[in-house]
């Protein structure tokens, strides 16, 4: 068993060490390299896939996001360096086995502008973090959906509204499927529960065309 672990550890070093020369941020801070269970071949393969994809993204001056289901965090990065980390409270997903590439955001979440006070004149205040939504759905190319909603304990009314909307979409899709006999479009779907503040931070960060990666896990959703 020890010999097998040592062999896997050497393989891990061989796989990851060339990436440290490509991404200086990883070489300067080993904590940027994701933790991997070297006794789990599937986890090792997934970590290698993510690192290979990240090399391509980090080669350009851009911000990208890794939804890390292993470490239960939304990690905002640039040039291989971690810029911000948003903890995931809960998650669930469908067809995540197909989420094996980099996805690009089609459109950023809509901004909820504050009502203008008549006494303040016609000028609107600049958009701030407070104007960003706490529940939203991002669509990507290739086809992928990421739904974000706030914790129940933090904002139960918005959670109920989001859940009702998701339920209505599900009912509508099944109604069309039963009426026409056509299969509904299938693509990976991931649902995340974040605190309202972290959901707004994610909405604030997202821009059109921003790349996303999903680090999958073999563990069941929690």
C-alpha cells in the first residue's frame, strides 16, 4: 500500500511540476495547487484535467472562475493566482459528467437598480455591490447552466421565489415534452447555494465571455 501511494505521489509530481513553470503564482505559493487524494485515480484524473485547462486560461491576462465541488468553493483567479474564494454552502447538479471543458458566460446577471428619490434629482447613483442580485442563472457556451440562490436562513423570500421559478421551468419543460413527444434539451446543470453577500460578489465579478471551469467530485452533493 505504501509503495502504491509513493508511486502515485511521484506521478502527481511529474504531472504538476511542469505547470509550475508556466504559472509563476503556483510556483510562488504551493497552496494555489489544489489538494488531491492521490489514492483516488478519479480525483487525480479530474485534478489533472482542471490544471491542464487552467494552464490555457492563465496564459492570458484575464479573470476566470473555478467552481470547485471538491473544496466546496467558487474560486476567482487570474494568472494562476487566487484572487477571492466564495464558500459553497450546498450544491446539486445534473449531467455533470459532461461538464468537462471551459465554459464562457453568455451574459452577466441583470442589475437591480435602486429607485430614484425625487429630491435627489434625475442623476442615478453609480452601480454598487448592493445592486447585484442574490439569485440568478448564468448560461454558457458550450451549453451549461449555473443557478445561484441564497441561503434559506438568510433570505427565505428570495429563496422561495427562486425555487418557485425553478419548479415552473421544470413543469413547463415536462408539459412540452408530454404534449409534443420531443425530448427537452439536455445539458449540464449546476445549482449553488451561497450567502446573499457571496452571491452578490459572484454576480459583481462575472462578465460576458468570462471562462468557468467545474472541478467535479465523486462524492454526493451536500
